[in-house]
C-alpha cells in the first residue's frame, strides 16, 4: 500500500476521532496512533506489512455481527475484550467506520460526555 493512501486513511480516522468531545491523539508504546477519551482508548490505527489498519472498541454483540462480514476481524491480543479491526478499508466502508468509531468513543467516554453527545444529536 502506498504511504499516500495510508496518510489519507489516517487523516480520515483523525478527522472522525478528534471531532468527538475531548478526544485526544497519542502514540502508544508500540508506535500506533491511538485515540483516547479520559485515558481510555477507543481507536487504534497503524501500518504493518499488510497495510493500514484500524481497531476500535466494541461490545461482544456488535463484534459478533461485524465478524460475520468478511472485511472485519477480531483484533489480536485485545479482541477478547470486544475490539474489532479492519485492514485497508475501501471508500465504501468509511460511513460505517465513522459510526463504529463514534460508538467506540461512547463506550469509553465518561457519562457526562455521553450526555453532551446525546444532547447534540437531538
């Protein structure tokens, strides 16, 4: 995968994640770009020999549904906690990914931020 494609996808993840109240971007100990809220990770992205990947926090029910789709897979090491990943997402996946990233944020966010988020959506 071209680094230009990786940069474009990382920018999309960044735009979605940092639009969420009080979300921050950090580099974790493995060199992955991690988005957190209140110290809790909700999205991890990075590049490997297979290309660009995004991992996001989910619950087990949503994880089970997503794993039935061929482009999603259980995130190594943290998948047993409900995390799901996708590698090299196509343009057609980004609307779904934006919604999944927002859901991941709401799973990790403190109640006061969830309330703010929900009030803005009314």
